[in-house]
C-alpha cells in the first residue's frame, strides 16, 4: 500500500511477546487449552489490531465508510460483517492457510498446526478468536478460560494474513524459485505458496495453460509464484514466431511443394492437415524451430515473481495477432 505502514511493527511486537510465552510454556498439542490473563490481553490486542487493519483495507478497497442502517441513519462500521465481508468478497481470505513452524513450538497434529484463521471471520462472531475476544472484553472474570493459547494463535494468524495483504508486496525472484522464504516476515507462521510456472505454451495463453492446476491448493495459497507479465508475453510471442518459422520450413520442403502442386485444392492454412494428408506427421518434428524460445532461456529473460493471491487471474490473456496464423504446430511446455 502507498501509505505509511503503522500495522506491521505492532504485529511484530505482539508476535515477539507470543514467542516469549513459548520460551516458558512447552507449547505442544496438549497445551493449546492453557489460558491466562496475559494470553487474554494479547488476544484483545490482536483483535483490536484486526479491527484497525480491516477497516483500513476496507477503505482502500473502496468500501462505504459511512454505512446506513435500515432507518436511513448513519451507523457504525463493523470490522467483521462490513470490512472483513468486503475483503472476503474480493480476496477470499476465508480459505487461506498458514502453518505454525518455529523451534519453540512442538505442535505435531496437522489439524492444530495448519490454521485457516479467517474462515467465517466475516460473519458476526463466526471465528473462534472473535468469540473469545468478545467474551474476554465484556466479562473477563467469567470468560478467562476463553483466553487460550489456541485462540491466541488463531487471532495472531488472522492478524498476520491481513498484514501480509496490507503490505501487498511483489518480490522479483528471477529464474530460480527453489529457495523461497515461506515465513514471509513471520517468525511463527509459514504461508501457503502455490507455484504456477509449469505451463503448456500455445497461441492463446492464459491461466488455462497452467499444467495440472490444483484449485484446492490454489485457494489455500496466500502467495503465488508466477512469471511476471512481461516474461509471460515474451514466451507467448516467441512461441508464435517459432510456429511461423516451423510453418515456413515445412512449406519450403520440396516434397511438400510437390504435394501441394499435385493437390491444388488443399487448404494450406493448416500445416497439421497437410502433414496428415501426406501421411508425414514426422515433418513437424523434423522441421521444428525453437530458436525464439531458446533465446529466452539463453538470455535469462524468463523471470518469476512472488505476488499475493487476490482471487483474480494469475496471467493476462495473450492471443496471436490477426494474420499470424495461430495454429498450434509445436507442443512445448515450460517450467
């Protein structure tokens, strides 16, 4: 976001205090129901920050800062049913997953280790951490048992995800995507990352070209690894040029020219059809040209980046220019 980030330093301070608890309490699966006044205080601070950052994100997304009630009067803005609801509508954060991963945490059960902290958070008291927050805030004496480590981790996780989306960073990582820091600024949580760089290259390219696209894993992901739009366009243009060069090579072959002279009614728009009618499907592999795509590899022009998953198209649509004869002659995939 363009304005000064007043939220991330506070998140980091709260996270450090949670880590301090973990140096005194052996936090494993059996300790998640441990509760205390201090944990309750941290939950209240977390959710107070969730309220503030969700309202700021709501404003940035163009939400109505002066909502009207059923009687036509200006009412209060609610962080859950107004702000988080709009954020959910745009970015679908209710499916985003994080994982607890820190040397001071000994949680082994996958259900406890993997968190989806914004699930139902846009519904009034739909999230467990919000229920705990409301209970502790309104009657701490009777509801202290709601101030558990589990609710604290859920609240902190929700705050973390909102902070990641507020920062809205795009990180250029070049050609090599093997060593990505999936902590993404946190000392406690890992973000779920989805890689969308293995693709079939065609004359029309968009998200449908991603090989073995997994909708469920995509919806869990907070961060995407993808080619930047410039590289994606270069790959597409290179493929079109290689198809054109391959087409010219095939049409330049003596045997093809003889066949077309003997069969003047053959439509030359489709190279594949010509090869089939000649019973020479091997012509395409014999004449294939991958010079343009090869140059992109040699010149290190295929660049990847880390971006947030905002529930929109990963790649722009690239189509061949009119007159380029966009027949997919070549079968090419990249990764």
